[in-house]
C-alpha cells in the first residue's frame, strides 16, 4: 500500500529541508510543487507552456493545471510506494482534487504533519539569512555564519540579504501564509489527518518527531 504525506509549514520553518530528510529516511519521493513547475516549464511540456502563459500575464495558475502536473508526477514508476507532497495542496479545493486523484490509485492521504513555530522565531530565522551573489550559497548570521563576515566561504563572493528575506517582508509572508493555509489546516484537522510538530526544535529533533508520527501510521 502506497503512503502519501502532505507536509505543511510556514516560511522559515524548514519544511523543504525536512521533506528532503524524510524522503532519504523513508524512500518516499519528495514532490515539491515549485520544482514541478520549474521542471515542466524548463522541459516545455504542454502543462508547462500552459502554466507559463498564466504566469507571464501575472495571473495565478488555475487549479486544474496544477492538479494535472501533480497527477502526472504521481503516475511515474518512482512514486509507486507513495510520496511526500510539499507545496500542494494549498487550498481545500486542491485537497479535494488530490483526494479524488489518490482514490483512483486506491490510496489516500495518510498523514499531514504541520511543522509550526512562533512567527517571531520564523522572522528571526529568515531575516538573518544571507545569500552569496555568485552561486546562491546560503548562510545565517546567527545559526550558520561565514568564516569572514559578508564573504562566501566557498567562492569568496559577496553575501547579501534578498528583498524577500527582509524583516518587514518576512512578517507579511508569514501572515499571508497563515491566513491562506488556515482553511487547509482546518480541513485536515477535521479529517483527523493533521499532526502538529514543534518547528522550533533543532533540525534533527524535528526529523525525529516526524519519523515517530510516521511510524504510528505504519503500525
């Protein structure tokens, strides 16, 4: 029986990192909606061209296009054992579409871990982030500083703060995420799929917490 996990969490909580670690530990395929869009656009698939036509006009990509991309990805052989979905679904409408899609595969969402943390902690994490101009290597002023302030350890290029990592932008990103995602959180909570995980713990502790709740559904 395939296992399907939907991973939720606000910006800065380390959701992408945890998705990759879980994929390594479980063998499930990590499907990031952002990566999926980039792959389809780069490869100029019909869905990629369609998505780009909306994005070029500054419009939201319709649900049916996003759902079709996810469906195509889930039908590939490497997803036979299931997958960890990151960035999809974003709304109850998309969640309903995913439920119907998985029913065709004789499956369903098994678990929805919601990695959460206080917005102040998240703002500190993101606003301390610095990126190297040459290759995009990531540092953090507090948690992962470079050996020489303002200089990338790897290629010696300047480190800078991206506009979307600035404190006021971060606060708004977190607020928007929580507002937009709260209906989805309620959707999965009502279906007894949601499990909250403390995202303020060290990375390895968050991974341990996620693995322990995943073991419970396997029992």
